[in-house]
C-alpha cells in the first residue's frame, strides 16, 4: 500500500515578509543613526509609514549626500497621538546626542502641519544595527 502524501499549504501573509523602507535624514541625524546613538526615529504615522513592522529594514540616506546610507532593523514600533507623549515615553538620549531636553525635540520636529499631526499622530520607530 502506498503511503499517503499530505501537503501543507503555507499561507504567506504580511507577517511573514520583511519589507525594506527607505527614508532620508539630515546629515546630523544620519550620523547619529550611523554610529548607533540615535535608536528611535520619529515619523508621522501617515500612509507611507503605517506599514512599518517589527523585523522590517529601513535604509536611511543622508539627505545631503545620498550615496551615504545605513541600514537598520526595526526593533519596535509605537504609536502616539502627540509628540510630547512620544518624547516623554523614552529617555531623551534614545533620540541621539543632539537633543538635551524634550523641548529641544519638540522644537526640532516642528515641520509637520497641525492638520497632519491631528490626522496621523506619530510613530516611534525603535531601530538597531543590522546583524
């Protein structure tokens, strides 16, 4: 008698696929990511970034010199309604050596419109060097 062959179908979902995202950073912040002192990236939770998941890769490009890039792995993603909530949830040192206080962080991230902030909120993207 022939043995019965059982085939298992594996359903591939978004959870199984690591995505690669690309983002630009100003030189100062790019350098902080490159040396590992900036371990949290702040972005709006807009359509471009709403699909970032743990395990994904982000390639950051130096805005002033796009040939320079660094790739990191997404370690964690947290959503926040306000920038103050986000900045208060982590030690300020996690955002790099540039900011010495929460107020400096708020001043630095003042380029988003109030409408976009209300509409999308913020993401804290925890990153680590690719191993």
